C-alpha cells in the first residue's frame, strides 16, 4: 500500500447527483437486473465533510440541508467509511453531510454520498489506490459517481464507459411526493417486464455528440412500473409534458420527472407551473467530465447554474 504525505485534518467535497437520460433493462444475472443506461452528473449536490479522528470510531451526522437520513450504521455513507478504514487500515472519521439531493428521487443521492466519502477519505489519508471496487460493492452508481460526467453504465451499473459528450442540458427536476422505493419498483417491473429497446442508447449518444436533443431518445423502462407504485409520478409527468419541453422522462427508479428545455429561462418558467404538484422541484444543468475536477470542493450556492468551478 502506498500513502502520500498528508497534513490536512478535514476534507470537504461536493457529492453530485446524476440523471438517467436513458435506462433499459436488458436481462438478469446472479439475481440482479442488467442495465443499459446513459447517465450524466447534474449541478445539485450534497456537501460532504470528513474529519480525521485519533481513534477508530466513525461518527456520522446529517442535516442542515433540505433532506434528512438516518445517522447510523445502516447509512451507506457510514458503510463507505467503514469499508475504507478496513481496506486501508486507517483511523476513523467524523462525517457531516448536508443533504440537498432529494431522497427517493432517482437522482443517486445515496450513491453520491458513498462516492463523496470515499473521495474525501482517499485525499484525507493520502491513499493512492483505486477505490472504485469499494464503491461498486456499496452502490450501483457509486463507482461511476467517483468521476461523473456523461457515461454509459452496464451490468449493475459497475461497468462504466465514459462518453466524450459536452452537450449542455438545462433540466427541470420534479420529485413526486411520496418518492418511489427502488425495490418495490423493480418488483413491479418484474410482474410486467418490457422488451429491451434495440439501439436506443446508441441513438441517444450519437445525437448528443452531434449536439441534438431528440425527445424520443429519452427513455426509462421502469417508468410504467414506478407509476403503478406511485401514481403521482404520472400526474407530474403529464403536467410537465404539456409544457412542451424538448424531452420529458423519469430518472432512475423514480420519483423524479425530468424535463429538458432549451434555456434556463424556460426551465424557470416551467418550474412555476409544476410547483403545485412538486414542491421540491428545482432547475439544474448537466456537468460534463471536462467541468469536473478529480476531487471537487464546494464553496458556492447549491442551485447556481454556473457553479462548476472547484478549488
């Protein structure tokens, strides 16, 4: 094991959310669903702060933002820290997470926190080894969220193919009240599975590379199942679709309905229309790999459409 020289006591990072622009289920293996999904990081994030301890304890505190999760050993951020300590034989940490990514929204908040904790601890303790295997063992999108940007994920989401796309997308994100439990959504999907979409991801990728947004390219095989689990998702989708976005789709296993508009101004116009059904709706933009640095630090406001500059 190789370790760098370190002197910092606390490391703070942005743990970015992701949006699934395309999500298909192409089979099953070892009891899991095999995915083919095109994802991109967006400029909404949890603030993760990790401080070195002199003992082996891991202490997790969340809050201070918009959403709260359990501060115990069942939390995936705690599990990430424990896995890191065990793998690299380092002392424990105090973890503070200000939650801004909506819980149960299909935006990868839990996976983002896993990635954020691992990135922070890697820098904090001067570890040079790859932590993607740890991330993959803890959450399906976590390995990808260590780097972010545009990517195609296969398998359980652990097979990451970075995509050379810089297309800027302005997105209205509208979480549906009540969320959508991932396990229930997949169970509902299994009761009425859909046939894979031939060449769907390839078409989306090609059009985005050519700076085109084609509404029919954006697809989520879990959408019908998620609507059966939480019928509010359908209501939010129908309201957003009536506003004539360039594309409308659901992210992950729900409950967020996303809509792409040509400008931020149109996004904010639509935001006022959907708030009666989605009080937690917000406007964001995509962040390509060229806009993200290996270990980003937070310093400015959450919803700034230009806040991609990190220390």
